[in-house]
């Protein structure tokens, strides 16, 4: 079986066969006429027969050249199509994210799809806050917890109470009057509310009515429905505050020391789609407005 087919000569043959003129072929290929001629000679030498008859008025395909032309045209077109499909194949990013981050993440994914349609994100949601790339099939993950040197910071958790305008009405809310509402907790304990009250109330109100949820997203959704007053991350409720679905009755927020980060699978530095995904996500993060400054009702 013959090897080392001179593939880089095929375009010279096809273009010259189209024009039957070396000058015009050279112009289309952005080569000199001599370079085109040498390419054709190389191909003819490999094939063992002439492709063109050279006459005073130009070129004519030989019978062998005429027979070979449609086959090479078909093969070359197929090669170009395969290369084009590979170049434009969407990069699929397998992303794991906790459900509590969905209120922030989903709008970013919508913007990402519009800005970079070649990047597709296969999203898996979970109530877990971490990822183990050694035994989980993900390229990237949004993780929640303490800052990590191996992950990129997205935003810090900052807690603030939120309530629907309909439930609040025209009342001016104070920490003392919180007891009249149902406290919506994003966890099975009262840690988040207790942390915020420690910084904002000399005498913490009595939590007479309480509802506990498995995720912060569920607690926020309950607050939007008027179920009670939730303690929520300021970044996660920024869009709800902006659109008036919730209001922030107290000024300021409390950092918990936890944060949301983007973690990437180690050794994926050559994954062009993953790099583009990270750059787009970080760029969208930078475009965000300060959520504390929108949708509040405090003076």
C-alpha cells in the first residue's frame, strides 16, 4: 500500500482543473504560478500519470485527470466539512451546582448562551455544596463553603432579611416587631437568622413561628409567596429585589465567612470551552450591580 499521499497538492489540482489556467489558479490560491505548477507535478509523480495536457492555449485534463477529478472533489469537500464541523462543534461543559445558587446562576447561563452559543452547559443540580472530581463526571462546579485556593471566588455570602411587599404593607419593620412574622429558615437550624440578629438586635426577638427548608432557594421562594420573612444571601435575591418581588426592610448585611466559588477539574487547562466558560462567567459577574442598593425599603 502506498503511503505519504501529498495531501497539500490536492487543492492545487482542484483549483487548476476549475480554471484550466495556472495564472488564475495561482491567484485564487495566493501562490506563485511556479508553486502551483510544482504542486501539480508532485501529485502527478505520486500518481504515476499526467493530470493535464499542456497546450499553447492553456491546459486540458487528461483522461486520467478527468476520471480522478470528481472523486477528489468529493473527498476534499468531505474533508472540509468534517473539519468545519469539528471547528464549530459546541463545547459541552458538565456543570454541577447547588440548588441554592440557581437564582444567581440561571440568568448567567441565559446570558452565556446568548453571548457564546458554541458553549453548551449540561447542568446538574444538587443539594450538596461540594464536588469530588475524582469520582464525579463533571468539568466544573459551583461550590459553597469556605474560600479555597483551588477555586475562583464568585461572591461572598452576605445575609439580609427579605419579605414580600404585600406581606410587609406600609409598616415600618423593626427587629422588635419581627416576632409577628413567620421566620423562614434556609436550613434545618436557626444559624443564619441567629447570626444576623446578633449583629442587628440588642434583644433578639422571640421566634414564635418558624418554617425550615432544605435550601435557601426554597426559603426565598416562600418569602416571595408571602409565607413569612426569610434570611437570604443578598446576591441571590438581587434580581428579586430589583424586580420588586421582595424588599429588604433593614440596611446592611452580615458576612458569614462562606462563599460561592467556581471549581474546575484539574488538568483541563487545554479545554478551550472550559476556559471560555470561566471567562464568560467571570465577566458576567463583574457586570452585576451591587444588590444591596436595589429594592430596599430602609431610609
